[in-house]
C-alpha cells in the first residue's frame, strides 16, 4: 500500500515531499526499530528524542511534533490511528467458510452462512451460530447456546449450555463461558451441598474475553457482560456479576459474586472486588487493590482495603518512613527521659 493511499484510508494529513506519497509501506514498526518501507508512530512525548534518528519512511504523529526526517501522517488520535494502520497493513488471516468433516455437530444446531467450523469442534443440540462467525479447533459449545454474527472463538474455548453471545465477540484461547458459580449450602454436619447453578451468562456485542478467563453462571438470574467491554487474560468473573458497557479488566482481576460494575469502570492488574458491592461509572481501581465496599462514580481507589488513591499514596510514603520515624521517636523518648531526670534531681536533694 502506498503512503498516500494509507494516509487517505486513515483520514490523515500527509506532510512531506510529494514523491514520498508513492512510497510503498509494508508494515508498522516501533520508533527505534523502523526502517525504509515501514511506518512508525509517536504517541508518548517521552520518546520524541528518538524521532531524529528514525529510518522509517513515515511517522504517525500529532501537531506537537515540529520536525521529522521522514514524511508525517498528522492526526489528533495517534494511538488509535496506529491501531488502524496495523489492521490495514497486517490483515488477520481467516479460515475458509465451511464445516470440517471432523467436527461433531448436533443435527438440531443452526450454522449461519459463511461461518467456519474447525476440526474437533463439538456443537450441542439447539445451538445457533451466526453468519461469518469463526469457531477454531477444539471448541466446545453446549446445548441451546447462541453465538452471534462475526464472532471468533479460538482453540479450547468452552461455551456452556444456554450461554448467549452477541455479535463481534472475540473469545481468546481457553476462555470458559458459563462455568458453574461457586455456590454451596452448609449442612448441619459441617459438610457442603452444591447449589445447582442453572442461570445463564449473557455477553453483549463487541466484547473481548482473554485467554483462560472464566465467566460463571449463577444459581438464578444471569451474569451479564456489557457491550464493548474488554477482559484480559486470567480474569475471574463470578456468578451474578453485572458488568456495564466499555469496562476494562486487566489481567488476573477477580470479581466476586453479585457485584456490579457500571459503565466505563477500569480495574487494573491483580485487583479484585468482594461480593455485593457496586463500582460507579468511570471508577478506577489501581493494581493489586481490593475493593470491599461501594466506590463512587469517577473515583480512583487503591490499597487493601481500597480507599481514596491520594490517601493511599500518602500512607504508602509514611509506611516507608516507619523505621526512620521509629528511630526518631526512640531518640525523643531518650531525650525526654533525660530531661525529666534532670528536672527531678534538685527536688530530691532538698
């Protein structure tokens, strides 16, 4: 693809020698690694010093970049434009439509037009798979599950019975959707009886679920993942959780049962939320934090238990200074004791 065509398809303003527009661009590369025939990008001003030495044929940048040794594609949304350039220059390979002869498909299942069903896929009774969806090898789809259009289920994904998945949903390798929620009733002898988990899981449109993440079904009702939500690898979403639209869950997040995350919530890596709490719209939970009570909309929290991030930062500084403060306190106690001793000596001598 020529640089001129790429600029047009990315809706960017091309700056540079007119002849540069005919340059063939073959891929996107990092700023410090790009060479001729490649395009790079500058989204973080921290790396602006690398621009002068780049060998790339072009760079994607905003108007803050004043000079470059190559052509510039101007845009207000550098990182988004970079993502779209990767998609244009490195299109994903797509398996051919059709059903593998080595797949096991119940005769009552419905497969939409131009769908692709790989080898050793198992599809249960009453399953519905939408048009152009891709089911890679070794995927299992339980009875009466519904998969929308333009979805992609990678190898080893398990979609359990009655799960409902919308359109353009991406499930990475090993994701388990609709596994049993963790529910047990205690018997009088101290043992536990399993509570049947017969609710359903609903995943709305444009959701991505990372590798080896799990989304549990509840005993009653449903677990729901809102449209546009992106879930990283190794995330646990427990039974009855309600997740809003455009939520971001980073790796190893854990959400306990019946918790609600409103639209736009962000939970950073290895953070968690206890059950039956609500995180308001736009709330942010910092890495390794534990939410144990409701979080107001737009608030950022950190720590264990999680609290206001400014207070957490202040307390973290104080914790690091505890040895120093302890020594200072011990010194003050010693000096105070000496002062008290000196004040009492005249009275004792009379």
